[in-house]
């Protein structure tokens, strides 16, 4: 993951009296968001296959999805060394972005794996 960019090169405080706000490199932020999207999509696919192989049905399958996404959020936070504001502009980026986006992939691979293992 890419951190924020301190490109001004000086460690002095500004003369305006305002605290220096961290500046974020837009390219790094965009790359970090791609990492989150790819991680969530990959985990949704793997979670769907596991749920299908285990034979989870109805509500237990969806609870499994939310559990997998919660574990993914914790893992991404741990990857950022629990310093979210160094890599993202808010906690919502790590916790919620892509949370429901992977649901379609999860259901697709869940039903596919369930059909292969338990029906055929």
C-alpha cells in the first residue's frame, strides 16, 4: 500500500499558523482503492466456493459472506498497520467500500460450487 506524500521537503511549520495537513497523492490513493476492490472480489469468490462446498444454504450462506467480508476488513486494516489515515482518507474506505459489490460474485460461485458438489 502506498502512503501519503510529503512532497514539500521541509519540516518547518507554515507561517500562517495553521497546522500542516497531510497531503495525499491521488495516484497512491487510487492504487490503494484498487487493492481493496481486488481483495474483496477475490475473497468473495473464495468465500463463495467454500460456502458451496460446505453446503451452506439460505441465511447461513449470507452470514458466512458477511463474516468473510469482516475478516477481510480486519486483514486490510492490519496490512495498513492500523494506521488507516496514512493510506486512506477515512475508515469507510476500508470497512465499507466493495462490501456489497462482491455479493454478486459470492452468490455466483456459491451456487456454482454447491451445484457441482451436492447436486451433480
